[in-house]
C-alpha cells in the first residue's frame, strides 16, 4: 500500500468507528430503537459490520452475559453481524426487545 492509500484507509476506518459509536450512543440514550439501527444496517456499511452482541450491549442494562442470553434465546450466533441477520432473526430480535 502506498502512503496515500494507507492514509485513506485510516480515515475510512476512523469514520466507520465514529458511525458505530454514534449509533451505540443514540441507542443508549433512547434516540434510536433497535429496529431503527437494524434497518440502517442495510444502507450504512459501518452499522452493517457491527456485531449484534455489541449492539445489544449498547442498550442500558444489558451487558455481555445478558446479550449472550438474548442472542441464544432468539437463535442468533455469537459471531453474527448486523448484515448477517436474516429476516426472521431481525423480527425475532425486535419482538424480543419490544417485550422487555
């Protein structure tokens, strides 16, 4: 990689981290729902690459153990990313979170 390509890649990675951090902060404050974040994963590549467990852990009152339990209950693998969720998995996750 040339120096320019490396600099561009670093900027792109920083922008992706910032987008994921902003989405998690909005989830934490309640400005976004889990359904809205999952929907934005279709258009925003940075959100699509976020792990579902990381997304759940951003919610208030949910840590690593609780996120793992939710994912097991809904039937989502621990390594799954937002982009990799199927229609039924998305619906099951949103329904589960709305019940809480």
